[in-house]
């Protein structure tokens, strides 16, 4: 009798899991599941302690759900990919595995790991089947007229929409209970040796049932006027689904299926759903470019001149940015939100990244690594893509001379300072009129508050950055 093994990585769910569904197709075959933690690898990838905790808690629920289906779940811990590879081969040999099923990842280390395992399993006469599950469409199906991956978002989006518009959107149901029983000899999930940190289960309740409920709630209550409200920091207008997508508690297909309750044209979808779909397609775009260009996994830009930028890398400025003490209230509130909750509004990610790279002239890589070390929804492709986009050194990036003014952004999207007040309590005595530039109120009233003046001047640093960037682009 054949025995199938499902290797879980960043796909911690039983609903709409391609690898799990395919492994369970034949009801007469035995199915096992495995997850292998790699704490040393996680540390090198700057995984946040909150995300570690989020994964751990979701693993416990995944184990319960699999056991209810009659699928034994095995948990192990190996330091890194180098030690994982021989262990997994040995496990497959010991359990007489016929086929290893998995969902693909697109980072270079993960691709090399999977290629090495496949070669070794071939020697053992064990099949290894991988699926494109964390994205909506396989990278092999979306390319330009030159048969290459798109580097511009708009033509990519149009190609994706055209492809999806001609396909029926289907999600795999949770597998039925296995008819073949296996003695329950699974290994207990013990706490990771990798550090864990508490996160708000009110903001991010654990488990795929809660993730699906959160998705449904978004469409019932929040999606209305999403296109108008999504940029306002003080409103609970975003879906808050990114942590579930990042570790695979939800699939992008489930989100897509929610947009289409019936098979209809994209032209008939309301603007709010289209706006949210656009966010999903940006996520898809970064996955596809990561798959096509290994330079991204190495934290490199596709533009050769990027190496000519003379980053200042002022440690004091970097520390002020991380700790939320720059003297720019919206920057400080955002960075404190990140540290406290492990999450940050997408527009705030752009504003804080723009400030670090274009006003403080600090290397975008340092910012990207810090974000990953804090984010509960840390996703390498989206994070690195977003940072390169904001720093104007990546695919379809914002023009380098476009530098977000934190004060103007604050006035526009947090007009009454509700978001600022919630994360900068030392500013609670500042009148709304001055909340976006408290230094003016301090100077006018000569009050003393425990809040710094701006560490840099926006206009002068903007001018300096543009000059340096122009030099870098023009140098050989």
C-alpha cells in the first residue's frame, strides 16, 4: 500500500491546501504529515518572535485538525536546511514513503533545499510532487511577449486578470476522513527553541476557522467603501488578513473566491473589491518576480547603479527611527505600533520606509531586515519588494524624486491625530491643530514635553537625497 507524506511549511491549513488535497486523492492510500522547524535558519531570515509564536499556536490547531481527519502529524526541529535535508530523507525511508507532497516556496534558499531533497529522493525511488499554492497563478503561465517575467506591475496585473477571467475559481475542500487508519504515533509539538513573543489574539485570532471568519467579516462589514477608507490609519478599514496569508492559514484562492461568489466578469465587480484585489495582485507580483530573479533573494537590486548610492547609515538616526523618536509624530506612532503589535498599515510602511531611505539616507536593506524582525505578517517577497519600490531601486518603483512628506501624509490620513495620540501618549496635551508638528506648539507656548524635535529637516534632506541619487544613476 502506498504511503504519502505531506510536508507542511508556510501552508498551515487543511482547507484549500493543494499538496494535502492531492495527497488525499486516493482514499485507499495512507497519508502522513510533517513539519520541521528550523530556528537557526529562521534567525538568519530575521523572522520575528511574534511570527514564531503565531506559527506555533497555529501548528497546534493544525495538528488537531489533521488528527480529526485520521492523518498523523509529526513535528521535529532541526537547526537549519542543511541538517533538515538528510533528516527528511531518513524519515521518508523509515516510514516507507512513496510520494512526498509539498507546496512550493520561491526564496533562493528554499528552492535549493527542495532541489537537493528531490535529487536524493530520486535515488531512493521516492516521488516528490510540488504545487503552486501560495499564489493565484503559476509563474510559468504569466510572462510577456519575450517569454520573460514582467517587471512592470500594470501589464502583469492585466495579464493576471485576463487569465483569471477565463478560469473557474475553485478551492479544494478539506479532505474527507481517511478510511485507512494509522496507529497514532505522532511526535508532540514542543515549544520552538526559537524565541516567541506574545501577540494580540484579539487582532489576530489563531486558527484557520478564525481566519475564514475574519475574511467573511471583512466582506460583510469592512469592504464597503474600502477604496475610500483604506488609507486612513485610525480606522479599522483594512482586512488584517496578511498574517494568515504569510504563513498559509489562508490561501490567496480563498480570498479570490470570496470576491467572486459566482463566475462573473471582473468588469462587474464593484470598485471596493477591485481595490482589494489589486492588493492581492501586488502580493502576487512580488512572488513572481522573486521566482524569476534570484538577485532579490540576495537583497540586491536589478539596477547596477544602486551599488553607487552612498548611504549615510547614521546609527543614531537608525536607532531613532526604530524606537519611534524621530520628532515626526506619524513616523514615531507607526514604528511604535510595529514594535507593539507586529503589524503596520501598508501606507505607514511606505511612509516610514521613504523617511528612512530618502530623508535619513539609510540603506533600505537595514530597514527591510528590521521590519522582518518585527512583523507578525513577515513575508520576504512582499517586504523586500515593498522596500525596493519605496527606495526606488526595484521593479516598477516609485520615481526617486517622489519622497513622501510625513507631515502632509499625517494631516491627510490622520487629520484628528487619533492614530498619533494612541501610540504617542506624551503628545496628549498637544492641541489637534499642532499634533502633526508639535515642535511649533512647543516653540510658540514654550512648553516642555518629553518629545524630541525633528532629527532632520525634510526639505533639505529631500534635496540632498535627490542629488546623491542622481549622481549614483549617472555614474559608471
